[in-house]
C-alpha cells in the first residue's frame, strides 16, 4: 500500500534534517574513533559515510523520514514534560566552538538542567537499540554527551557539571529509562581531543577531495555506500552476512 505519511504529517525537506557545509561539523556526525572496540559493539559514525553526506547528499526515503520524525516527536514530548517539571531547565541549548580559527563545531544539548548540573540527551530507540539495563551503555551515545560536556565547559567554565545523562524512549511502547554517567573531566577531555582530531582529518579530506578511511560498525549493512567500500577492499564482509570488519591485509 502507498505510504500516506505526507497526507497526515508535516514533512521537512530531506536536507533540513542536517545541513552539511564544509567547515561546520556537527558533534553527532563525527563522534569518536572507537578503534579499541569490536565493530559490532558500536554505532559509528563512520567518517567516510559523513564525507559522502557532505559531497554526495542523498534524498531520504519516506521510511527514513518517518523514523526521524518519530524521534523528533518523542524528543519534544520528553523535553516539554521535563521543562514542565523543572522550569529552570533549558531546552535545545546550542553549543558551538571555533577551532583553529576556521572550523566550527556545532551541537545542541537536548536538556540542560541548571539546578542539578546535568545535561540530558534524548534518544528514541527500537526494540533492537533499547538498552537492556541502565548500565548497558552505548559508547557512541556516551561520546556524544561527553563532547557536549567539553563544549559546555569551554563556553561556561564556571558551570558546575555533575552528571551526563541519556534518556531512552522505546518507540513501540514508550518504555523509558535513564542512564547516568558521572562527569569526569579527564575522560571528557580525552574524548574531546579524539573528536577534534577527527574533525581536522575530515576537513582535510573534504578540502582535498580525498575519501577518509572506512570505519566499519554495527549499521554498515544499511549504508548506501557499503558496496563501494567492499570494492575498495578496505573492509570485508564476515562469514555472518551483513557484518563488516577492516581488511587488515
């Protein structure tokens, strides 16, 4: 049957979900390297995929747009509810930083709570991505709030930051849990340094029109460029179809 999403929902233009401009780098599109992790234990992002988002943007299909819209709807519901219970909380607090006088780093903290010194990132999750417990951490998501924390401390050095939190909402039944990570300045600093090195590397690749190295992760099987990576020979498919690893040869 025809997908009637446009009839019943207001749909953004595909490019409005994330605008990619060389010199501006969103925290969620860069992340950390995860070199020490098995490819199946993290969710990226992959700098090669991000490179193509800048150089060869693709129109999103209706199912992808619907998934993004559902996440946005749940974000707004959680943010409005939290703001109602905590009037001093700031919703969608922008964090930016100019690095090396030319590279702009951008992000937005979903919820900044000035009273308890916390930042919260809201994640809508499926049955497959919803954490098994409050300690079942997703390294990619922890990285994101850690980078936000580093940027916040640059912008507000006197702000007492106590904890980093992720609110997961399961799309199917609204089951909701919070994960809490105590703010650790050293750990946040290491992750931020790794993130900055990736920003510089990606910017060099974009300005020199040279593809970054492939970074296989859990969702490679859904990437539109996976066949290209296989042809390049720098990643290979494992015996378990749909899983990819770096080709070390």
